[in-house]
C-alpha cells in the first residue's frame, strides 16, 4: 500500500500582476485575465535556482509531516525548467537535505511531471518506504516576455511543491492510477534550447479531451462517479481548461480546487502547490475520494485516485 502523508510548497515573494506584465507583451490586463484566469504570478529572484526552491518545498513538506530527511527511501524530482539538463536538480536537493546515498531521480517532464512522480512513488513505496515527490520550476526564465511570446509569457510563474508518499501511514490511501503517452504529438509542448514552446490551442484541445477520459477511466474501474468525488486537484494550466474539464465530467466547478489566479501556471509544481493549499484548507478528515490529474510535455497525461484510509 501507499499513502499520502503530507504536502508542502514554497513560492517566491515577488508578485507580478497583469498590469505590470501587459505592456511587455502588448496586451491589456483584462485580456490576460479573460484568456487565462490569472491575476498575478510569482517570479523567482535572480539568485534562486530550481534546486534551491525545490529544497525549500522539501523542507516544508517534511516539517508538515513531522518527518526527517533521513527517513526517506527515495526522492523523485520533476522539472521542465532545471538550470542544467543533466544532471537535474534531484541530486542537489538530496545533498541539501543531508542525504549521501539515498536515490534521487529526475523526471524531466513539464506540467505532468509531479503526477508521474506521485504514481511512481505509489508503486515504489512498498519497497522504498517513504518517498518525497517534488515539482520545482522557474518557468519565467523559459518564456519570452515580448509581443511575439505573449501567448505563453502571460501564463507562467515560478514555485515548488512537494508530497510525502508513505508505505505505512497517511491521511489518504492511493487506490489507483493511470498514465498515458502520445509521442506523435509531442511537438505541441516542449522545451528546446532553454525556451518553452507551446501551441496553446492544440494543447487545450488535447488536454480537454484526454484528461476527462483518464479521470472517467479511473472512476469507472473503481465503481465511482464524478459526483462522489470530494475534490478534483488538477495541474493549474489555465482556468478555462479547468472549466472545460468540469463541464466534460458534468461536475460543479466548485469541486475543482484552483489557485491559478494567484500563482499562474507553475508547470510541474502546480499540482503539488494546489494540493498543499487544498489540504491546509481542510477543516475535517477526508470524507470521500480525491482525484489528481495533469497533462504535460511528452505528451503525458493521467490521473490518480486517493481515498480515505
């Protein structure tokens, strides 16, 4: 078995609102809000690194769990914006936690990387014990804040999120998951030569179809309906996409936790940052199933089901 034991996150203090961003990309603040649902996003300082902000989220998660880094059997770190391609930030974060030989593996997948990490952790926890899953991104350095780059430049922010998956204890049991890859369409969402490239309309089209299908597949084989789900925690890509997914699942949008208005799209960090905020806001023990879902580069997408233990 595998359980969700705790979440954590870290966000840079610098806030960049639409009024500041709009003149750089030759747009209006109103247009940015309309097409994305974003009011502001966070930008990392020049001295911040992907590994550095990931370490801060890791420490926050361990503190929330009341656990020590020495308890970990493995680290899985997702990032599509790491400062160097290979090795990625996982080893640096492990070193920052004081770990000398604990396996620390990189998942170089933007947007969907942390979901992949959670699903892998659930499968590996019975032998590895406690696994820390991280998503850390400084996407503001991977987009062009120009009129030519406005369709991606307006979306992205920086931050890091974390989850502790435990083989023995936690507030929810990871019950099932599904993952999919469509390499034939990978070019619509990629990082090349340090720059993030996205065909926004194609991504929305794929994601708005593929994510509900994955979620429905997971619910059907677990004999659940969308109405029985307590909360949907999705990659915070675009508010309009989340609205479409809620419509496709015929589920009230209120069940879909969102924080994209305040943080923008933080790529692979977003699912874990949203999960941390959602969990901190819970006033009572989990009463029903929770669905996690993401879509990202690769193309990779999928869903994960957690239930009260």
